[in-house]
C-alpha cells in the first residue's frame, strides 16, 4: 500500500474553464489519467494538495469528483486557493456520501495513516501578509496546521506535511508556517500552487532548514503522481 501525491488538478469537466490554454497543459486530463492508471493501484492512496476543481459550488463538483473517484486508489483532498466550493468538513463528507464517492476523504484538522506515515497539513497562506484580513486567515491556517500535526504525532508515525501554498519561495518565507514545521521537527513537506517554468525555477526543493521540500503541482510533475518515499 503506497502513498502518492499531486496537486493542482484544476479540473473543469463540468465547467467551462479549460486549462489547455496554458503552455504545457494540452490534453492534460488524458495524460493524467494514463499516468495515474499506470502507477496507482486500488490499494494505494493519493494525496491531492489543493486546487482540485474549478467549480464554484459544491454541487457543481460532481463531474470532477466522479472522475477522481473512478481512478484507482483512495484519495485525500486538501483545500487550495481556487477551491471555492469548499465548505465545512461535514458538508463535504455528506455530499461525498450522498453521491457514493466512496474513495475520497477530506484532510481538515485531522490526520490519515498510510504506508507507515501520518498524513497531515492544511492550505497555508501567502508568504507575506500585510492586511488585517490576511493575518486573520494566516493565524487560522497556523492553528489548523498545529491541530493536524498534533493528531499525526499521536499515531507514533512520522508526520508528513502537505500544504497548498509554499511556506518558502525563492528567498521569502511565511515565517508563521515555517515556525510550526520547525517546532514539530517536520522532515518532509510537499506543496503545490506554483506553475510555469519561469515560476517553478524559484521553487524551494530539497533540504531547507532540515526539511525536505517538494513541489507537486501537476505541471511540475508532468501530470504524474509522485511516490512519497
């Protein structure tokens, strides 16, 4: 039973917001499907770290969610900045249950165990926060990250953190998020959000302050889920 990860599927199978207008995203759903089916089995789990569907409302996500549900493996969703459909955990879980989308779970103030790893995390927030509104959201995200990691630590397994926003990019840190990772001695952190070659070249990957970071946005991974080792 292996753990895979990917972010930023940006599906719009039920909406009119094509991604193939962007460089490198041509036929991306077909490419993702082929790669996923090649790598992932029904016994595996795939962490999807945000920006899952372009749908604006939860009831509009069905086509995208059904596509994901039909792919092999269990899936865990994390909120991204474009997941406007995201509501309360109970509301999403009710929607999944009512529509028999049984392979999908939600990561929100909790943890999941897979392949001797404790999966934890939250959306995160911008690297620099100047407005009162941004600070309020960031503090809420810090609390959610603390809660998720604490739940992971209770399992006795290594907490592996997933975020949507990068906690560090180029030479800029979101110090509030980084402080939580360092406080809990996190060794691995996967994140999405960054797209395009000109932006991805500034993404922090590999060891940084003792944490191994990895960018897992779809185009960074060539639309192929990555094995979390």
